[in-house]
C-alpha cells in the first residue's frame, strides 16, 4: 500500500470518526476513543487518545502507536492511562498481526476500546465482589446471634434440668406471695367478739333501738346476772 492507499484509509476513518479524528501531519493523526462504561451513562466517559503514525511501508509493517490522556481529562476511579498504557498497547499485538498487509487502524481502534472497557469492568467487578463478600460476612456474623447451640442429648438434658428448676422456683415464689397476701388480708379482718362482749354491748338478740329503750337499771341487772 502506497501513500495513496494511506490517504484513502485516512478518508475512510474520517467518515467513521468525523468528530474524533485530528490530523497531526500527513502521516500522523489522533483518534479520540470514548469508553462506554455500564452504569456510568450520566457521567463523563473516560477517553483515550490513540496516536497513529504510518511508516513508509505500512501496512506491511504495523503503524507506530501511542496512547495518551486528553488534556484536562476527568480522573476515573478505575482507569488511569499513565498506569494502563503499556498493558493496553500490548493488548493490540494480536489484532495487528492478524491484519498485517491490510488497512488495520479501524480494527485497532475497536480492539483498544473493547480492551479498555473490559479492563475497567473487571476492576469494578472486583470491587463489587469485595463489597458483596464483606456484606455476606457481616450478615453471617449477625445471623450467629439467632442460631442457638446445636441440640444434643446432653444439651437437652441440661436445658431440661435448668427449665424444671426455674419452674419450681417460680412456683415457690408464687406460693410465698399467695400466703403473704392471705396473711395480710387476715390481719385486716376485725376481731370477732365473744358472747360476753356481745351481751355487754347489747348486740345479742336486740337491736340498737331496744338497747336505747332499756332502762339503766335493766342494763345493770343484765350485767350482774351475766357476771
């Protein structure tokens, strides 16, 4: 492929990436590659600048590639071009080898985008899994509070002995409380008067009215006879 073919590929790329491609020279350009990260549609996507320079004998030989960060790029939690550059460039080797002898820049851009998105997703998955494992561990620890000791004949007999003792202590306490209430009620009852006391007070066989009508002499006589 000669210079004319390189120009032709460049024109095709411009029709595919009209807003993403920028010329640096006649044989060098940059393609802005925005990553699509699931769950981050409302955020500014991380973006890669792929710099491509044609060698004289391209595509029999691969293009010179570099990966750059856009100026004033928003930092991303799971992607850092300075740290990921070498790994991403190495991930393009298979695509380059498969396309030697053909226009390959579009394939390189597609592979770079896929690999970068996969790298970000893998890192997010690791963090998500770590959070899930931490949540499961916390839940398991919390559930321990609701799981009793495994029941065996020995633990059951021990529990039964303690239960019966507790019931007996409760019965004794209730009995003591009942007796205390009876004793208290008995103390409050008025003492019953003897027959003599009833006669002396004129309460036996006569009402208060009869007692009021009885002469004093009669009352004294009754007292003497009773004595």
